[in-house]
C-alpha cells in the first residue's frame, strides 16, 4: 500500500475533527456509547476522504501519449504557422 501524501493526511484529519465536532454538537449525546459511535463514524469518514483525494498527475503523461513536446500547461504545443500576414497594410482614409 502506498504512503499517503500531505494532502491526503490534511484532508483526512480535518474531516475527522470537523465531523466529530459537528456530530457531537448536533446529537447532544453525553453517553459513552454515543461518543464512541460518533468517534468511529468520524474516523471512517476521514479515512474515506483521505483515500479518495486524487493523486497529482505527472507532467510527462501528456507528452508521452502524443509523441510531441508538451507546453508549459502540459498540453502538446501546436506547430501550425499563423494564417495572418506578418505585416498588414492600412491605407489612410480619404478626407
């Protein structure tokens, strides 16, 4: 099993903390069994969130699939010449 990255740990921990507080405040429970059930539910929810956080993609995956070099944003660069002429001639308007 791969190690979790920083984003997964942060999202999972925040989910556990905030969901525990929200469930305890909304349920207004004071029994030990109720607090245990809420804590276990929050841990399960935090684990689910941490596992489902998408992993970052590598920048080379876009260039590898097309065979062309990738631009700065990861998309392949286009090598099409511009259709517009380099210089445009503007005639002054008659007055």
